[in-house]
């Protein structure tokens, strides 16, 4: 059918094509309907709901019925945004989000690359297999279990970390109640969980390389370190750059689940990010409009970042998402 | 791969590993062993702690092997109603959710894979927008409320029914299948639905396996939706119960019971500690059992995604 539509001598108009497509492929259109319905009901309808960010929403009046946001009697639809920008939350959440993202990028990006190179250099295939299997494993542990383990291990006095510190003669620290440690715990536990998983894509790239390059280098007397530096690394670079670009695209979206499960009231100064603020304000304190405004602000930044990063990467490296 | 080279070289004139190469290998192996220990030890510790006397655990006497082996904590976990209900709920959400995920994703991905399906670009556009922009938590909450799914099991299944990313993966996979087969079926008079079920579906087994794992693991681990939209105790999934036990330290029902009994405060606390370890094991066990079987599919999924990117 694909070929048939290309062969006709006479070119038909758009309407004719559409009619024919509808007639022949009515079943396909039927198949698409439930999916489309899902997108409209669950994803587009809430998008229209963001207008409550510009209103003083009250649950009794509904989304359309609620009045526009007013400040001292005059309509000021940006009231909630202004409130957010002038509150202590603005600087704090923005700073934490950026810091956590940068930290994650700086640590989480190079480690899988290095790990993959080292794994690739293992001569014993069985050992290599074991290393791969074990390093992938933590990826399957759920966020909540990981955080639970951190809570148990990080407890002052009785946690594993403090027991080990005690054995070295160091004082006990209540890691998760001290904001200074929050970001490191967040980032390094992420490395523990996902570094192995991140090597898969590199390992696959490496397994498709031409072994002749290595043979030639060895015959020329290159040491192993030299083959890593001059062959393996350059071969992995395009993949690495692509992954870096993808990481940059999700720069401002620090996941809610892990931050929320690790933060306490004591560490909010260091651990509060936009998504946790949205949850606290919206669901727990029911400031619907304010929370929506914060969420909308975050969405807009994310959207802007993605489009920008995509644009740059398309121009610079000819890699793009859309 | 380098191994192969070495072997090939070994036949005739073997290139001997130089001193620096041997040092490199040794250091590399040492680093790997260190990494293995860092990854395995915390997991091993949870396992031995769940079987040990928790007093010994908290004082640092249990580090390598379990001490005073017992199964009391597991008995408590399996007799705890809250945990078992959560377990049942999670299993139900995971199976029902994944089943619907796969069906809906396939039924959307197949038409999108067909070049003669007009309007596919429009639909792709509609889908892609949702990857970049969303309504946010509160508007979504209000809509779910209006749809009447808050505090019902549907809220654990319907949101996230189709992941745009997975759908694109699936579409790309189907496009990679030889189209001749579908054409042949068409000539034989098979309708579109028939082609999907009899021709495309059997060829899609590998990608369906990937989808089942992706969606399944996500369902098993998710707790955000439950946290926001579920407050009924009997609907809570295991992840939320885990959060209560591990993170917010809410005492379990069985502990309350034992508080009324003769058991001392210390004893109660000790069991509460053991329960934490054993509940981690019990909740992670199914995933770890599946892990060896699904490992290859997971890698396949990552690679498919990379090709798309």
C-alpha cells in the first residue's frame, strides 16, 4: 500500500488522499482514538487548568468560575508569580535546583564513561561479565528503598556509616539532618545506583568497534594506556556528547521522589527544590494558585532549556531530539 | 574484543604484555574489585541485618555474617496486614497497569508506523508537545478529581497510560520490520487489524518484552501518584507503605499490638529495626529474581532508545 500510493501517474490532492486513507485505513483511525483520548484527557486538559495560576482559585467556584487574581482590590493576574519571586522560596529553590543539577552532571556524566572504559579493558571475560551484572543491579532498586537504605545507614550512632566511622575513631554525624551533606548524599547515591546502568550504551558502542584498530596499534607497539587514550576514548566521544546534550536538556528537572524522600524540615534550606515546593504548597497547604504559578514557571524554564539545547546541538553536532 | 585480538596474536608470534600493561591490568582489576565491594556490601548488609539480632546490628557487631540467626522479622512482615495489603495492591497495579500500557502503546504505535496513515505527523506533534510542557501538579490534581479517579485504583493505572518515549521506541521498531510481510498479507486480503494481530504482533515480541519491563518496573516502584492521589489505606501500594516504615518512621500495626503485650519498649524498638531490613528484602525480592532474566532486554531497550536519539 505504501508503494501503491507512490506509483500513481496522476497526483491527487490532499483531500483525495485523506478520503482514501480514511476509507482504506478506518481501522487504524479507530486504533488511534483511545490513545488520543488519553492525551487529551490526562495531559491537555490539565494544561488548560494552568490558568488558575493567574486566578484566585477557590474549589467551590471551579477553574473558570474563580475570579482573576486581585491584589488590594485591583486585578493583577501575575500576583502569584510576584509572590513567588519575592518570597524566600524563589532564590532557595532555584539555587538548590541548579546546584543539584550541576553536581549531578559533573559527577554523573564522566563516571559511567570512565567505568565503561575500564570495564572494556578487563581481559578476563568472565570477570567482565560479573562486573557488568553487578554494576547494573542497583538500577533495579526502587527510589524509596534506596532512600530507606540511606536513612538506615546514615542514622547517627546506629547507622552503618557511623558504625564504620566509629571504628576509625571518628565522631558520629547525623548526615540526613545536616543540610551540608544533602547534595552529596543525593548525588553519590545516584552514582551508586545508576553509574553501571549508564555504561550499557558505551559498552554497546565499544562492542561494535573494529578490532583491527587495536591490532594495528599493538603491532606498532602501543601500550594499553595508549590504546585507551588514542582509540577507545575518541571512539566513545560522539556517544558521550550526545548523552551530555540529553542530560543538559533535563537540567532543571530534579526528580521529586528522591529529594522528597530524603529531605527533612531541618535540611529544607539545602534540599528544597521547585517540585517539592509545588507539592508542599499545593497539596499540603492547598495554596492552589500559588503552587500552580510555581509549577508553570518551572515548566516554562524546562521547555525553554530543552528547545535551546536542542537548537544548539542540532547546529553544532547535528544531533537533535525533534 | 581486545581479548580476541590477544588470542589471535597468541597463535603465532604472541605480543608479550609489557610491564606497564601488567601494572595497568592489576590496577584496573583492583579498581573493579573495589567497585564490586562498594555496590554489593550495602545490599549484603541489609540481607544479614534482616536475619540478625538487631541489637547486635545497631552496635556494629554484625558486619560480615549474620549473628543470632532468626526469622522473627520476616514473620512480622508477613503477618502485618498493612504490608501485605500494600504488596497485593502493588502486584495488582503492576499487572493490570502494564497490561493496559502495552496494549494502548501498541495500538497507538502501529498506525504511527504506517507511512500511508495520514495524520500521523499531527498525532506525533500532539504527543511530542506533552514531552515538553505539562499542566503541573495542581491543575492535574483538579482534573483527576473532576474525572473522579482520585482515591480509586484507576489513578494508579490510567495516568501514564502511554509514555511518549516508549511509544516512539515501539513505532521505530515496527518501522524497522520488513514491510513486505504486511504488504503480502494485504494482498491476501487481510485487514489492518488482522495484519496487526497476525503479522506485526508476533514480530514485536522483543520490543514488547522491553515495554513490559520498562512499564512494569515503573509501576512497581512508583509512589508519587499514590502519595498525591490516594489516601485510602486499603488502596495504598507497597512503595507508600515502605515510605511510612523507612522514611517517616510510622509504626506498623503489628508493633502497636505488641506494645499492648508484655514486650518491653526495647524489644519493640528492636523488632521495628529488624522489620526495616526485612521489608526492604521482601519488597525488592521479586525485582531481583526477575533481574537475571530481563537483563538482556533492558540493555536492548537502552540501545533502541539510542538509535532513535
